[in-house]
């Protein structure tokens, strides 16, 4: 089986996947907070930075995932 002790590739794979999973967890909590604030009517046409920041954060996570996919699965094989 593929483990973290399989050298540099295994370590890099598991660390990168772990950090990406952490970012997905943080983003999910971010969206949950936005969801709860939406039901409390904390957002308006002029006051919606939290929602916009959550959207930008998910774009960041998407770009990082694309970088990880290319660097680990294309260059690694």
C-alpha cells in the first residue's frame, strides 16, 4: 500500500492532501457561518463582505486544487 513513508513523493502527496483537506474544512465552516448570518438578515446590498470573502476563498481553494492536481498527478507520474 501507498504510505507516507514511501519517500519524498508519498510525503508530499499526504502533506499536500492534508493541507487541502484542512482548507476545505475551513471553507465549509466559512459557508456555514454565511448561511447562519443569511438567516439572521446580516447581509444587505451594501453590507455583504463576509459572503464575498467566502466566494473568493473558494476560488482560492479551487486554484490550489488545480495546482496540486497538475503537480502531483501529471508531473509525479
